[in-house]
């Protein structure tokens, strides 16, 4: 037999080394300096020193409004969805790092629907809950209380519907709208049936499993536990322990009895002023896995394409919780397009960075032109977002666009 090759000699040496090398030393090397780190638990708590809560009296009872920021800055007014309040709907999003930088130059007014704030007592039996239009009119008292001439609306679900009604009735008091999962039509028979059943259970039995399942579907869509199990558990616990079921039943009953917004898109430019639609700029957002995608498409078809955009964010249902980075970046660019000088959270900040202020009419026209050019070329050109790729389209029906 011939002499073994160099490769065989090296293999024999390696095997012999393995036999003589203590296994304990290998374990010590691999496990040395390993420490377990657990991610912080997501919690829904009102322990936020930057937020000040105030009671505002209206003709339909009092509202709890939470103020976050310097009141001398431009105002953003938020309104929450069913089963939520300013804490569970907006706390995490507005404390997101990018939003904290953005909101150094804004003041946020979080409006809670009557009886929906955390720890709210049960409303009296003889209390007549406001309709959706009356909830919108309550916002006049909020603006008057804080001395606000106009606001930027930021609403989700039922809150988005309320802000849209307010903008229709008082367009001079709304500078722009960011609407998430907004429904512009009245309730269909299926929704009406489910919600009436939910109202009955909430009043007689409290937060039942059926109501809980519906709320989770309403906010997250389907398949949420596979995407984000921890987030699901946080909201399930919140709905079960922190929501007043009787008060929630009143809000759901008001929402399911909503009327159609009665807005239409006028295609004839000579008759555009005769059409009734939202005259303020609108950013219309939904999640690709949300059950309200079709509702946002319907709303988009009823808005003026010259001052509105529709956005569908992929891989999420509850966009503020699951994709805060994409929403915050889109919101920043939206504000810039409407004439606000907004500092980018992705760039180094200097003390000389200007604060938010409306631009001159010439600059606003430049921003509007740039926005329109972006919409005209959106089908062939990607928008360069620092955090993710998002496509904005004016007409989602003719072209499937996701981000």
C-alpha cells in the first residue's frame, strides 16, 4: 500500500486531537459571557408624564382630552376606534422614536369618545349617547376650549369617520386629514347584525368571547396570532380588563347607526365645485391584512384625486401597532406636502433647525406640484422611503398597489 496523502494525514491528526481535547473546555468557550435578554413587554398604561388630561364640557356631556406637546405649536387632533381610547390607540405610535422627533414641533390633542377613557364610570341609564354627527359636533367645543382655530385630523376607524364628518361640516377648521381604515358608507346588514349582537352581549354579559373575537378581527384582521402573538395577548387582556362594556355598547350602537357621508367625486372639471366631497387634503391608509381594505377603496373613489392619496401597507392589519415606522414616515411626508417644515428623524438635527410653520403660498404651490407629479408617475417609479418601500396610488381599483 502507498503512503497516505497529506489530506489523510491531516484528518488523522484532527481525529487524534479531538480524542485528547477535553470536552469541558469546548463548552466553556461556547457558553462564555452569554446572557439572556428579554424584550420589554408592551404595556398600555396612562403613566406618561408628557401627557396632560383635561375635561371639556359639551352639550352632550364631558369629554376627556389628553394634551401632548407645546400648545403654542400647530395642533394635531386624534380620535380613536371602537373599544379603544387615546392610550390603547395612540400611545405607542406617538411615543415611537420617529414620531417623537416629528412631534417636537406639534401639539397633539387626543379626544376620547364619551365614556371610553380608561377607568371611566358607567354612563347613567338615562344618558342618550350622541350620534356620529353629534360626536363630530362635540369637537367644536374642544377647539373652543383650547383656543384652536384649525387642526390636522388623525383618526382610526370610527374616529376617522367622525373626523371626516367634522371636516365636511367645518372645512375651515381642518387643515388636513390622515384617515386610517375609514368607512364612508352606512353599515351593511352583516355588520349591523354582528354589532347588534355585540351590543346585546356587552349590556347583559359584559365582554364575552364572541365580542372579544369580533374586536380582534375588527382591529387586526385574520391570522394575527401567527404574525404577532404577544401583541394579540396584550390587546385581548386590555379588552377584557380595562374596557367598560356598557359604555362600549353605547358607542358601538351609535357607530352601527351611522349615516352615509354622502360624498361623491365629480369627474367633470366644470362642475367640480358642485360635487360634495372632502375639500381638505386626505391621506387614506389601510393595512393589507385589514378587514377594511375595501371600505378605504370605496372612500378613495369618492375623494378628489387632486388632494387625496390612498396607501395600503403590507404585512399588517393594525398599522399603527404593526408598522409604526412606515406610517410615521408617510405622515411626515404628507405634512411636508401640505406646507409644514418638518424635521426628518433620519437626519442629524442641529439647534438651527427651523420649527414647524406654514410655508408661503409660493412654496406651498411648489410642494403641491411635486406631490401631483409624484402621483402621476407612481405606477412607474418607486418612492424612496428611508424605512421601507411604499407605493402611493390615486386609483387602487385599476392597479393593485401595495407597500
